[in-house]
C-alpha cells in the first residue's frame, strides 16, 4: 500500500504522462474531426459542421496551452488534484463534443453510420492507449464519446441497430475496464520504483556509513599502531638514555678528578678537557632522549606564554638569518598555563630552527598564540592529555612541507631528512616529549610545497579559566 507522499508522486507522474501524450491526442482528434466533417458535408448543414469543428479546434488549443502551463509549473502535492480535474474536464469536454455532435448530425445512411461508429470506436481505443496511466481522463472521453452514439442507435429503429447499440456499450465498458487495470498496474509499477529508489538510497547511505566506519577503524588502528610504536621506542630510549647518562656522569666525574690531580701536565689536561666536553655533549644527547621518553626533570610553574615569547623574540629572529621574514601574532586574552619555562623556550627554538631549515631560499615564519578547546578525538593516541582548554602556540612556515610518510615518522628519535652532520634527529623528539610530559599535545600539519604548521598545546590553568569567566560575567553585568 503506497504512503501518502507516494500517492501524490504517483498522481503527478500519471498526469505528466497524460500531458506528455497530449500533442498526439490533439493531432489525432483534429485529423479525425476534419475527415468526419468531409464525410458528413453532403448530409449536414455547413454552419453546424463549421461550429462543431471550431469548438473542437478551440478546445484543442486550450488543452495545449494548459499543457505548457503544466510543464512550466511542474505541480506536486495538492496541486496534482487540481490538474487531475483539468485533465479530466478537458477529456470529458472533448468526448461530449464528439458524442453529442455526432448524435446531432447522425445521418440516415448505414454506410456513413458504420464509418462514424468506426471513427468513434477508434477514438475511444486511442484514448485508452494514450491515457492508460490516468483512468479518469480516459473514461471522461470514452463514455461521453460513445454513449450518445449508442442511444441514437437504440432509439432509431429495428433490431440490428439495437444490437449495434449494445455492442457500442459493451465496447465502451470493456475499454474502461481495460484502462482501469492499466491504471492500477501503472500505480503498482511506480510504487515499486519508489520503494526500490528508497532502498537504493538507504543502501547507499549504509554503504557510505560502512565506508566511514571502515576508514575510521583503519585510522584508529594506524593511530594505535603509531602510539604503540612511539611508546615502545620511548621505553627503550628512556631506559638506555638513563643508564647511559649514569655512565656519563661517572666518566665526567673521573675526568674532573684527573684534571685536578694533574695540574702540571698540560698534555694530559688537554686530553681530559676534550674528553669531558665530549662526555657533556653525550649528556646533552641523553637529556634529549630522556625528554622524548618523558623522563626529564621539569621545573613546572605558572607561565605566561605571551611574555616568554616576547622575551625570546630577539633570539628567534637572530636564529632565522636575513632571508626569512618573522611575524608574531599574540592573542591578548591567553590564560596562564603550567610548564617549564626553559624547556618551553627550547621547544619553540627547535621548531623555529626546523622551520628555518625547511626554507633554504627564504620565506615567512610566523609564531602565534591562541586558546582552543581540544576534545577526545583531537587528543587521540595521547593518554597524557585530557580534553579541555589549551593554550596553543603555532609555528608556521612557508617552506617545502613534508610528505605523509615523513610526517608519520617525524617525532621518532634520530629520524631526520637533513644531510649527515646537519641534524641529530632529536629536535622534534624533544618537543614531542616536552609537550606530552607537560600534559599537553603537539601536532604537525604539512602540505608539500606549501609549508608546515607545528602547534604545541599546553593545558590552561583552571583558575585562570575561571578568572576569565568571572571577568567576562562582570563585564556583561556592567554592560547590562
């Protein structure tokens, strides 16, 4: 059983089919009317024939104009009922003109009578053929066009004409019954088409949802794999760096003792000093590894990132050289956050140096601050951070950018795309470890040929957020 919306659509489609076939209907009507007038000319007044032909022609023109209006407006819903009435009235008027006109002009000539019966029968059969989709329109023509002829035959005389009248009635009823079956079949076919269309839409939506879920699952699996890999590297790196750092401290301590115990041996002092400097560089290296493994000692305190960046700006500008333009955009309402100031500035310097190296032919580097709210989806794969308000520092460059493969490995220790001797591969690893150990988050967005944006997000202090809310509420109260 079709639903109400389907009924309206089916009715509209029935009418569209009827009006689409109307030029054929009108053409056949006018041709048969002209032929009938030619045959009846010797037996009927020319004035009557001209009036009859004029009315049929005028009605045909009106129906064609209404057809143009129908396709221009493309009616739907309740308007379909109005146009169904228009179609039915048009067909009924045409049927009356044929049935009543021929009944009025019916000649006393059996040959002509048979011809008129043949013409009316053909017209009714044609109406059934072209209007099968809309039973009211077909019946509105068949019955008025055929029944007056049957009445004429019935009241004109002998038994053969009575039988002919009966045959005309049976013919008309048979056509109406056949048209009704076609009408219902047309509706059932459209109902099935609409149901199939809805099922295709549902299937397409389900397929899109399934693809989205598969893609999301694949992304989650890739993220989990990356997190597990980074975690395993972090544990391994942290353990090795911690033990190696202890060994280096012993080596540095013994080299200090050698320098103190051999003040009169310049050559030995030189060797000891060189070894001590190498050991200190090794200690710095292990410090970077410990930072990646989140095992470094942080001296966290409440910091104002805007103030730290402003104080740090001269050093950042000097580190860029003269071919790179530097811009700083600081949001005025950034709240405080908890972090180690020295390690924060070191992380920003690492990002700036990486951005500088990505712009060997010059470009623009900008540093900006903002307040943002990160949800669980934004922090996927970062168990150290909790959803909430964050103070973000973004370092943007217009350099070469990175491919997806490089972007996936960029935080791994000792991974670098620079030439041998130009990078340790620990700069971004240190930034990664600092952000994670501070309860924050770091992310990179890069497009090859367009540049890279590195963003460090540190959790905003709750008291700062509450203070901002209270200050905003007070300002609203004053303005009210």
